[in-house]
C-alpha cells in the first residue's frame, strides 16, 4: 500500500482530488474542503452524499474494496470518477485518517480511525448525513516522502488547481475551500460556467468569453473561448473536460492552437474552457 500510495498520492493536492471524487460518486450536492499548512497537517473533506453503513466503512480501506469494476467489460463503460478503489487504502497507509459517515435512513453515524494502516474498531458517533474524511500528518512516518513536499504556498496552489478543475466540471454542486481558517472560495450549486469562471479566476475574463455549443454524432461540445486579443503567455488558462473529468490531451491542445492560427501571435495561448460529452464506451 505504501508503494501504491506513491502513484495515487504524490502530494496533498492528490488527496483533495481523490476525496472530492469520492464525494461526487456518493451523489453529494455540497462538498466542503478545509486544509491547514498547505495540506501537510490537515485535509478535511465533508459531503452530504449517500454515506456508508458500518460494514462498508470498515471495508472501505481495503485495497480495491471500493472498486466500481466487477468484470473486464466494466473498463469499457466507466461513468464514475473513481473505479479502481485504490485511493482510501493508499491515503490511510501514509497518514492518520478518520472518517465519520452516516446514511440518510440512520439516526447515528459511525466513525473509524486509521494510523498508517493500523485500524481501530468502528464506533457509533453523532454526525450529519454524508461523509467527513480527515487526513492528518501526511507522510509523517515516511520522512523521505515528507521531505519532498514543497512550501505551503506551492502546495496550496496545487490544491486550488485541483479544486478549480472539480468546480468547473461540476457547476451543479456547491463547493467551498478554506485554508488556515480563511475561506478562499464559496461556490453555490447550479451556477453557470461563466459565473464559476468569474469566481475562480476573475470577472473581467469571464465576461469577455465567447460561448460555443456544437454536437456531431454522439459527441457534444460546449466551450467558453477567449478572444484572440486576450492570449496568454502560457497554457494555464486552457481547461479540457471529458464527461466531467479534467483531461490533458495533445490532440485537443493542437486542435485549439490550429483554430487560432493566424488570429493571434504564435507564442500566445488562447483562453479555452472546453467540455466534451460522449458515451462512456
């Protein structure tokens, strides 16, 4: 598990990404993220999703126990954010983790605590409907891994980036992000993409974007595009999403560059927020 954690959990931002994706898969309509010290000391993600029963809570930290795959065929029809079931096991093997979870039809919640793979027994507790995961002291028993964490500013920048990707992909869900008791973002559910861009970046950028919608065969495309005169020095303002998942793809990057060819300076990058929807298979 500690070896696998290197692939899944490279830094605090990876933990934020995995936990937020779990919340999305749980059907949450509100996700609150709180971090301290750039995520080294604490990462807490609370959602109002379906929650877990006591039996499931105990199993959730076994490798691949939360996998959504039953057969090989499932790999060709992935519609959830997580599907291998590695994240919780990996996180719990390199940090102190506690989870409080309650299903809608239950009057009490259940709690489990794990310290670098050592599990306590489950106990009942009070808690809201949904799941709250707290991850403390990431890599504290692995000094070599902890040493590679960057400054607080660098780590929080990576966390903000992961939060931004989720927030752009799922405008139907309310989300908050706070760092060291200071609220960075408060996003309401069912905002437009333009409203989200205004809050996550700035209002001026959001208002200047051109809206585009198109469909061909089974592929739907929606995009918010920057005007040629608003080119940037790097590709930081280029976001591509496929079925609600952030992706990086050379083919798409090239297609966008070609589309703007002759309209802007060759060393500039257009602002692009592009959303593709297609059947999972």
